[in-house]
C-alpha cells in the first residue's frame, strides 16, 4: 500500500517510521563512509540525511510553522539539490568535499527537524495541501533511501578492498517465480494514477491509450541468460546496439554489467554483502538501457513500453528490479508543472531519459505502485536495473 | 507527391532529375567551399556528393549489376557514413581534412555511377526489391541535399566575412498565412504510412493511437514573437527550461537563435543570401528543442506530440520549418530493422532524439509527406527548425 | 639545521619526533575531515598518514627487517603514490572515495610501523645506506606534512561555511623585515648541495655556474602591492602575461590570488584560521607562476633564476613563501636517477615544472635549506607561493 | 648565410626570392589542399600564404608606407595569428573553415602586397629600424615555409589514401656522415648571437655560461637504433620515461614515431613523397621530446643542453632534424620584450616548451644558424624532430 492518510496520528506514525528507516540504513556505516561522493550523479550518505531534512525544513516548516527558527542558516545553501527557485546551491559535483557540518551535527539537524515536525503534526490541523506536501516529503525521503544504498554501493564497489555493508545484504539474489508470457488484447486502456492515495505529479492525468496486442514476460532476465549474451559476443556485435549505445560500450570498455568482474574464469559481483559468485538463476542487475535493449535485440524480442507494462502490471510479478521500458520520459496529456520549487520535482527532467517501471530490492517498503514512473539516462547502471522482455 | 513509380522510364527520369538537383545546389560553390567540415555533426559538400554516389555504388550496383567494376577501391572506406555492416569508415570528425580525391574526381565518380545506373535501368527489369532500394537511394540523396545546404550555412555563417551563397537565397523569409488554432476531437486515429509510394521504415506499421481533445496552431512562431520572449528575459528564466536545456544555454552562452546577432541594437541574421535584418513577420528558424519548449512554456502552451501533428496535418499549413514535437524518436509498434546495412538507416538512432515533423524551406521538392519522421538531438540548431504551439 | 645523523639514538629521536609531528597536525581534525580529496592534485589527510607509513614499510621494513610481517596486504596497493616500480596503485583521483580502512585502522597502521621501526633502530646497526633511506623517509614525511596542510586548506577553503582549522592558524600573516635589494657581482659560483647532512638527489652534483651581475630583493611582494596590480587591471592586460598564462586566467576566470574574495568592496582571504581581512602589509600567498611573472612584468622587473636565488640566499631573509623562480625544473649536470623505486622520487618530474626556492610558513621545522629545489606546474596555486623580484 | 643586408637592391632581391619560394612550395597543390586545418596546432596553406603577407601589410606598409590602402578590411582580422596587440583574431582552431576569401584572392593579396613592398623598397631609403622589420618579416615567412610543409604533411599523412606531395620529396632520407663523439672541455663559453646579420630577439644578449666537460655525438639517432628501442619494449618500460611522457604515450596509444605504421611486419612511414619503407640507416624523425628523452635513458646517455649544443656546433654536422635539447625555453639574461606586436613574437611563449637546435630538411635555405632557438611543447611530433645524444 502506498503512503496516504487523512489523520494526524497516522501522519505522525508514518513520519516517524520513514524517518527512522533512513537512519537504520546508516547503522552499519562508519563516520568515514558518510563523506565521499564517488561520481557526480551519486551523493554522500551525509548529504542524503541532510537533504531529506532540508526538504521538510524548507518546504514545510518555514512555510507552515509559525515562529519556526531555522536550524542553521548555511544549510539552505548546502543541502538544496536542484531547486533553482530556492536560490543558490552547492555544485552537485562538490558534495563529497563538505566535511563540515559533521555527521553528528547532521543527526542533530534531523532530530531538530523531527521534533518540530512532530510538534506541528501534534498540534495543528493539516488541510489537504499541507498533507500533500508532507506526503511528498516522505516519498521524497523514500526515494533517497534507495539512492543512499545505490550511491554507497558505488563507493564501496570501487574500493579495491570491497567493504561489506551488511552480511547477507546482497540485494541481488532474488530468483524468478514464473517463466511464462502474458498476452494482452488490443484495446483502449486507462493509464495513470486514479488519485487515491499518494502519487507524483508525473503520474497524474489519467488518460486513455490504445494498445495493439502484445505479450510480456512474467519474469526478468537472469544472470545465466545474460552470460549467454556475453559469450555469444553480444558486446562485440554492433548490429545489436543503438548507435549511441555502441559508442558508449566501446568508449567505456564495457563488457559486463556494473560490479561484475571475472576472476580466474569465474564471474564475481560486488554486492552490499561483499564480493560473491554470480548465480545464474538470480535476476540480472546493474545494466544500462543500452544493454537492456541490445539484449532484447539479441533475443529477437523487445522491451515493453511503459503503457504496455502498466496495463499488464496486475498480471505480473514485479518489484525486484527497475525495469527499463522503451518509453522516453515525457509528460502525460494535461501535465502541468506546479508553481515554485515543487514544480521542479519532475517536469524539468522530461528529456533524454527513459522510463523504468516496477521497483527494486532496494526500494523502500510501501514506496512502489503500478503507476510509478522512475526515469534515468540510458547509460546509467548504478541502480538495481533489470530487463523484462516483450514481443 | 512523394517519389514512387513502377516504370523504368520514370525511374530513370527521377534518378536523373534528383541527381542533377544535387549538383545544381553546388553550382554557386568555389572549389574551396567543398572541403571544410565546420563541426562534427556537419559534412563537407564534397563528402555529400560522394557519399550519395557511394550509396548507389555500394548498395545497388555492387549487388545487382553484374560485372560492375568499382570506381576506386578507396571510396568504399572514405565515403561510408555510419554503416557498420559495410566495414571500416573514416572517423566522422575527420571528413574535412580529406582534400584528395579532388572535387573534380568526385564529380567523375558521380558521372561514372550515374552512367552505370542509367545503363542498368535502361536494360534490366527492376523487381520491387530493386525499385525499393533505388527509391531509398533517391530519398537518401534528397536528405543530403538539405544537409548540404544546412552544413554549408554553418561553414559560411561562422566565417566573419559572411559569404553569400546565392543572392535572394535566404530561405528564411516565409510568413504565416493563418493565425488560427485547429481543434481536434478525442478519438482513435490511424498513424503511419499506408504503403502507397515511398516511405522510410520508421513510418511503417500503421497503427492506432488514442488522442484526447486538443488544439493546434495553424501557424508557426514568428521572429517578432520570439523577440518578445528574449526581451521578457526568457533566456534568463530557469523555470521555463528543462534542466538540461538550462545547462545548455548557460554553458554555451546562448541568448538568441543560431545565426542571430545584434548590431547597434538591431537583430541581424546570417542567411544563405547574406547578412540581413531579422524580419518580425517572418517565421522563426534555427532554434533547439530546448528553446522551442521554453518558448511554449513562456506562452503557457506546449508543443504537440508527433501523433497530434500527424492527425491534424491535413488541416495545417506546413513545410516551412522542421517543427519540433514533444515526442521522442521511438519505434512504432511492430517496427523491425531490416537486415544488413539498410537496417542501420533509422533504427539505431532511436534514443535521445526528438521527432520533427513537416519539412523546411531547404527540404527538396517532393521529399516531404505527412507521415515523415525527422529526428535530431534536442540541442541541435543548424537545421531550419521552428515552433508550432498546441494546447 | 637539516635532518642528519650517524647515531641510532639520534635517529630514533628524530623518527619519533617527526612522526609525532604529523599526528599533531591532525589533532584539530574530525573523522570526516580525513576523507575528501577535493581535487586530483591534492590528497586526503588519511592518505597522507597512511602513505608516509607505507614508505617506511615498503622501502625500509620489508627490505631490511628480517621476519617483518606486513600490516595489511591491501595497503601496498592502496597507499602507493606514484612508484611504478612497486606495482599497481589506486588511481590518483580516486583517493577520496576510499572510506575503508577507517581512520582508526590507519592510526593502528602507523603505530605498528612505528613499533617495528623503533625496534629495528634499537637493535640493529645502521650502515650509511640504511641511514640514507631512513632520512629520506623522514624528509618525505615532512614534505607530506606541508601537503597535508595545503590540501586540507583546499578542502576547507572551498566549503561555503569556511571551517576553522585552528584559531590564529592563518599562516599568512608574516610581514617583510627588509625593503632593500641585494647586489651580486658577476662571477663563477658553486651550486648544489655539498653532501653534509641530508639532501635530495635533485640537489646533488655540485657544479659551477657563471652569473652576470644582478640585484635581488630582500623582501617578498606584499598583499598591498598585489592589490595595486589588480587595480591597475593587471589581470586584464594581455601584454603582461605568458600566452599560456593569459589563456589560463581567462579560461578559469581568475582575478585574484586563490582564497581571496571581495565582500562589499573589502578583500577577504580564507586561511586555516578562518576568513579574515587581507592585510596590505602581509606577504602575498597562493599565486601561480603565471601571476608571479605577470606581476614582475608589470613592475618592470623579473623573477630570479634558481641559481641567482641560491647564490644570494645567505644575504636574504627567506622561508615565508615558496618563491617562484624563472628556472625550469631540470637535472643538474651529472644527475643520475637511482635504480628502483627511489629513482622515481624526483627525476621523472623534470619536465613542464618550475623551480621554487625558500620554504613557507607551512614547511616543517628543520626541513628547508638553501639548496632545496621544490617544483610545481606553473598553474598551481594551492601552496603558500610568493614572489621575490630581481632586476 | 643568414639573411642580412644594408642595401635596398639586395633587400628587394631577398624579398622577391623568399616570397617566390613560398609560392613554389605550393606549386604541387590542388585548390582543395589549401583549405584544411587538420589539428589546432597546424594551419592551412592558404592561411600561411595570407598570414605572411598580412605581416608585411600590418607591420610594414601600414606603418611606413604613406597613402597605403589596405587590400581588404577583413584580412586584418582573418589572418592575424596570435598578436593580441593588433586586435581580435579568428580562433586558432577555426582556420580550416574559412573557404572565402578564395585561394585566388589570397594570391591576389600576395601580389598586391608584393607590388607595394617593391615600390617602397625601390623608392625609399630604409633606415636600420625599417630594415630590421623587413628582415623580421622575411625570416617570419621562412618559418612559415617550414610550417607549411609540416602542416601539409599532417593533412596528407592522415588521409587514408596517402597523397603524394612531390615524387622523391620524402625529406626523411638523409643519413649520418659521422659516428663519433666530440669532447668539449670545461670552461666559460659565450652564448647568443653576436649581432652580425639577422637574429631573433630570443638569441640576443650574448652572455657567458660555465660548462663542465662533456661529449656530444656527431651523428643523429637513426631509424635502425630506434627500432631496437621499440623491440626492446622501450614504449612499455615506465622507468625510461618522464611521468608525463609515460602518461602521454599510454593515453595516446603511441608505440612508434608519428607517420610510422607496421604493415605485414614491415615498418612503413608516410612522407611527402608517399608511403615508403623505413630505412634503418636514415635519420629518425617525428618524435616527441618525451620519446627523445626516453631513448637517451635507454641508451644510458642523455640529451645535450642548448648551451652544450651551441658551444659544440662548429664541430658538429647539423641541419637534418630539429634536435630536442634538455633545455627549457627561457629568456637569456637581459632579455627584454620589444613593445607592441613585435614583442609578442617570442617572449610570451617562454613557459612549458623545450628548445630545439639545428634545423631540418624542411627548413628553408639560409634560415638556420648556430644560435637559433626553436621551441615546441614536449609532446609535439609533427615537425622533423630528431635526437642527438650526449654524455
């Protein structure tokens, strides 16, 4: 069930639970681990902790809570992510050099914000607008929970000593329960969120689409199938690739999923549980859209569109990987950006990105839903991304 | 009318006419003008002349014409564009340094290929497959005719003495005949080419789409309206832009359409007819997708999707500019790449590009049609691109 | 007095003192501060702590101490800097993402190495070769002490909240004691180290040079003089600059020394003691060679060569800034690289770098001498660099 | 003999001869060949033709010739190379896109300038200042004659069909006449030009240097010796290289001199006479300073300094290759840049470049002399550069 409520007590319970979950993810970390930003598209754990709190301070407390005193005047600048409407922010690629405020101070910040949020929710009536921004903040926090894990994996996975985040914490070991294809008939279908419970603006605007008949796999590509693709020289066969995908794998020297490495002829993969053997039966992870598409070409099939995915969702087993679709991330009919900072949440990214559907083993509990539209540039591989075939 | 025929005499006539038209475009050139490649995405006139001939030699004569002797063994390598299936090719960005073969030798190549093509067409029965590849070659040549002009404009437009290609050859002076919006009702519509006459593979696969009600302008944005956008600080207002668009204009220092420059407070534009005043009534040209989208935001409207465009096409006046749509360039249902080199024509570019519809003042006669899907990366500005609003 | 001795007790005393000094420099740090590498040419404090210990483990204990067990098999790889002879090493630009081993573990490493070094020095006779490598290790440690401060300053100085490393720890407040020029007569002079006490291989090979008459300032350029250069549009006057210097300041947008910023018309500078006013009487710091050279041009003077500097050294007051000379870093006559890893210490950097003489307020006690040849690329500004004029 | 005279008739003769020589170098070119700029550090033949004329127009005729009318107002902008004092200039990397003015028009420009120069020299008394600038212009033209050949070789050498500039025009076939070393005694020597005849400002300021005893080869490294270096894995042995040199060859994938390529196990080299076998006895060419230095390391010797070279010059056979020295390009004692544009000729390049001495097979007749200081960045390989060993 997605987050949603109309009752302050429930709101407080959700708020406390989700905020605590973020901190629980950090429990295995040393202070050192909170700092680095290994690549420009990832962020340090400290930053995730602070930025999610900044969201509640900047977009909730400063607006709705009378007499609220900001925790630290610098934080507005330091922990803004990409909201131009809210003034200057630190360049995205410099987040890993900000050692002060300390981790301890950031936890104090969280505590301070939490106390004021709980005070507010305990004492004030929340109208729907206020509830909406609160739920947005909590969903935002859940998104950063997943990013915190994937970004940390990037840092650890590029450390030559391969640190273990958590024993048995691999997140990559799930297997398929089914092996069949689901057939969907031609017709007019409804797409988008129905307005019950929380959803992002990019899911809004329920509308009709016409779909031709298609079949969609009720399983995700597993590591064994992908090894066959590698062995069949998939990475060396230009005709399987987009022109840009071919350039990408050639230039970057990519010959396997991210985190895979071959030692003495055996495929190993770095996971948050450490370096382990790649299991053939486990579901493939950490591939770019380009690789997903090339694999489908090699199989003589294709990726589903996001609409085909959503229509079939009830018949599918999903939630282990973010599944690349062959749909570009574009607005639904009638999409309208909100004004101000909230309007920057999704709309301004609707170019050059592909939609992913489903959710992954790293996605926070209760965060996914069938209408959810995730999106990334086609060359990114550090999320738990996978492949579902269609034909 | 698009190119299409079933009769060899007509084929020869078309072939001769289209090939001659390419050369007529080069009539105003000096030998020097045939050489430079100003940027990696453009090509020299000499290369266009040779590459279009290479197409007929490599994909027609070598395959269908018995005993054909290739003109020069080096040309297969030198004038391949991007067909991986046909072996190595010169790096795209090095085309401007290839002074030999000479221009004269390239014209001899054209003559040689033409002679063999005409001989073939005069003496052989062309089955539909052979006709198809011939028509593809002629349409390919027409595409390069337009590129020849836009690439040349890039070279001349960045020369500080602003050479004149042809007196009165501006190609930017057309004006709108209408100022109204066309309303289209909700419903299921058919998209794609019906198979009568020539079309590219990316138009194939007629299929149904469901469209909600919309209105689409029967005019293109003119220079005067765009000047208002500039004066209203459109280029300095982050909220109007995609995140990547904002980065693009900031980083490149873009503050006006390509080829515009302000001298003593007056907007001038470089055209193939030389440097002229920007006329407010003339239709805007040479803007990126990002600028088109930001302009629409500023107007409180949006760009049409390619489906909305195609459905309304019969009611619209079009063909002055390539019109950016808000559709990503993706395959139609059932799209299947052909095998071999021909399969590389369109399919492998279906990522990170946006669809443009219509055609421009530089598009060759008889080359456009309502189902035509042109595509470019969203930051490109050197084509005759324009904006049609929808709401 | 430079480090040097022939007596094990003194060696132990020196070893203990210098190793302890490194750790004392880290006393004001939080765990977080040990991690980031703000730019590729700087390194994290943790890395400096480990790498200097690695030097003793790899180049001393593993070679001379029988039965020595290495502390951790990974460290040889993780904390090698640039010694190709000693196998693979982590890419220089990735040092800031290595959160494990922890800071605590690195301190344990230091302790372990120290214990074994002291055991060795307490029980073994050190022949001259062994003494030499020990002294090299201690001088190496002192070099990293200075880098630890300058690298940390880079991290803190680019943090928008400008953390204070140590109250009153600015290191930039020294003033000139003299204002005169020293005249040196034409003649043959001896250059290079005489072999008494420690020196680096790049100082070896005493040799003669012939110098023409010259005058050299017995003071360094102060902030006030440099402000005049700025106000006189020094940064906008192409004729004062090397061609590459001009490109550098234009491209990087440089208009003042590193760490200077103008707030409300007042020049401020970030120091390790926090953000303070720029004092006109204090000695200028943090300028590139290009700026030093342009300033001298503007003054109608020049920078001294490293030979002119060394010959005059006894008559000069020096040791507040690393002084850019107009000498390229090249070998002395008869210079010969040692074999193996030690040979990589200096010789392989003798291209595209300029010599700096003197020493700075951040240089460790007893580390400088008149024959010392420091060297950096001409665009670097993060060391405590200054300007001495000659004519 | 270097250019120099005090007599107008001789001046005219020199002027006519040198200007004609430039055009004779272009005799084998087609119009197409005049246009491309293959890399940012090279220039098109058309540009060389125009720029050398621009020098006489801008720095001679406009200043000394009353009533002179400039040929074309655009040329001042188009054909300035790097003289900031003379206003804006076209970006260096865009020279290859300037197709207009045509080649014919540039020849007309040369003719016009020549006519006015000859008129002036026929009718006016030339004082020493005027003679100096004339001689500078002629020496400047000779420098560009060599660059014209090396730049053209870069264009042709990267064309897959390897055009022949001139039959038997290889310029790389010379062999050593000697195989001995010359011994020079320790002492004070005089360096720099004595003022008789023409010289550049960077040779001025005769001064004394003290040199220790040394031996210098009276031969240049030949191709056979360099093949041994390659076969002995010179390009794979890090210890032979500067740190930056090692990075350079690794990153660029360099494994042989420029223009060498191995076909079926045989070394071939592109020359202006076409693709030919590499002759073991011929003198090596087209190597970077890094390669020269690594080769000397491998031989257990070193490169000479520019002073050692100049002192020994009378005893050496030189003039086949520009010989990399181990001296950085720095000012002589007392060096003073001239004011205005002339002052930009040499001085502003005195950073990050190495001195080359001698002259090459492509150097114009009468252009070299023993005090001549050529200079290039250490990674450049497109000049006819070679190696002379010292010890």
